C-alpha cells in the first residue's frame, strides 16, 4: 500500500508545506518552509498577529512550491494533513482553512493533526529509500523526550505509531515541565545574555567555547515529581548572576561561560529524567524530538550516556525535521490515514483549530 499526503503546518512562526510518500517508510518528497524568525526578532518573541498575517501571505506560496518540488498535483494526493492544535489560534486557522479549501476543491480527505504527535513522528522520516525503514529499526518500549519552544515532555511508547490511538499523547505522558519549556528556558536566558530571538541556537554555539562548570546554577529538586521538570528558577538565577558579574567586570568576556553553564543546567535534568525513565521501563530505544533536539551538546550527551553508556539506541530526526516543519505533520497524517481516521469532505467543513493542548 502507498499514499501521497500533503502536510500543512502553521501553528507558530513557520509556514510549511510538504508532500510525503508513505510506502514501506515515510519519505518526504518535498518540504517548503517560510520562517518568520526575522519578522519577530525585533520584538524578542513571536507576535501572534504578525504571525497570522504573514501565514496568510505565505500559505499559497509554500503549498504550490511543495507540490511543484514533489512533481505532483493536488489531484494526485490521497489526503491532506494539517496541524489544528495546539498553537497560536490565528496562525492555526490559516493552515486549517487552506487545507479545507484545497481538500474541498479536489474532494480529498482531511486529517487534523496534533502538533506534538507530529514532532513524535519526526524520527520516522527518512530521506533515503536505501536504508532499512525506521519502523523496523525502532524497538519498543521506547521513551521519547520531546523538547520544543512550547513543551517539554517524556512519553512512554509501547508500540509502533501505526497502532497509536487518538488519546495516545495523554496515555503515554510520563512527565512534563511545570512551568517553562526547555526551549523557552534557552530563549529567555539567551535574551538576558543579549542574543537574538530565538536564542537556543546562539546558546548552543556560544557554549561550544565556554566552560560548563564555569558558573553554578540551580537544578529543580525531585519534589516536583518523578519525571517532571521546572526551568523557571533558572531564568531568575541567570539574571542575578549577570547582575553580579556586571558589577565587577564586562559581561562580554564571560558570555560563553555563562551560556555553557546555563545550557548544562537545562540539559542535566533532561538527561537524568530520561535515563531514569529508560531504566524504569526497560526501554529498547530513545527518541529525541522538537526544536531543542537540534542542540549539539544534547545530541552528544545522549550518544555518550545512552547509546555508548547504556547500549540504548537513540533516534533523532535530521536537523531540518527538528524545528517545526510540515513533513512531520504529513507523517502523523499518514499513520492516521492508515487507521481510517481521515475525514471526508462533508465532515470537515466545520473542523476547527484549538489553541490548547487538551483537544
Ligand atoms: O519545535 P520548535 O521549532 O517550535 C515549537 O514547537 O516550540 O522549537 C523551537 C525551539 C526554540 O525555543 C529554539 O530556541 C529551540 O527550539 N532551538 C534550540 C536549538 N535550535 C532550536 N535550542 C537549543 N539548541 C539549539 N541548537
Ligand atoms: Zn513544534
């Protein structure tokens, strides 16, 4: 069996479309993404109204580009998958409305996708048909660490995504951040150090020249719950540290040491909770997903501490599939299509978008 899916993602500040082939593996034939980062940078964060207006300008362009690059037309598609939750409501509505319009005109089924399920599907994407399918390589139970700008979660995955139920994200959740997400912690501390938005990749770069033991920063206590996280104290601690340093010397010479110390304070609880979960549930594989999965130190520590240290294989998506993209949404759509969860045109005209993760 094989299927051709158009994925659409507009939940935050990336306007993305992708055509994916589901045939003994999940193969993106094209990904077209317009990143709004430069538009939001002057404000130090995403401005929802700016985001939705720009999605409106870009959506037709990225969809046309994705179809063209994949050398297919809308009538060739088997289904359209679109992120309809959670995210910025105005931004989501642009993608959902575009998907409904394209779907209705071409009489194609539509699959509403939870953004986080998209991230969890990202390690299953493959650019090369010559490698054995990731569906065969990833063994269960698996533990997934989902680290993005909006979420930090640990999931226990019993079976292949082909069997995931609609309430999968709720039933698999072992732990989550009680306050800031890991990406948010990177972005907020980066702002204190004077890096542009989004700060995660600048913190990653600066840390490579810094001493991670240079400054002592707090880690949340275990009292917050076995697999939970808390990063809000780190922001205040970094602010106080920077104020203290500025009193005696210029911040500039210390930025990379502070960045490396902050990065380690974010990564330590991610690694320790992950290892705890792997051991408790005898996990056979680990999946690392979300924008923060692009972090080079996190990837290295996972290799050292899990793959080499415990012999547990770690699967992370290619860098281009870590941050928000429509290929992962098409991938989640592909598995949902197989499960018979696509909506026919008469059923999706009233389909809505939801800001919250609960839907
Ligand atoms: O998954 P994503 O694109 O958007 C959400 O769904 O939130 O994640 C974006 C987050 C931002 O907080 C960004 O700073 C972080 O991923 N990020 C990184 C790196 N690259 C992106 N954080 C640490 N190191 C990186 N190399
Ligand atoms: Zn995301």
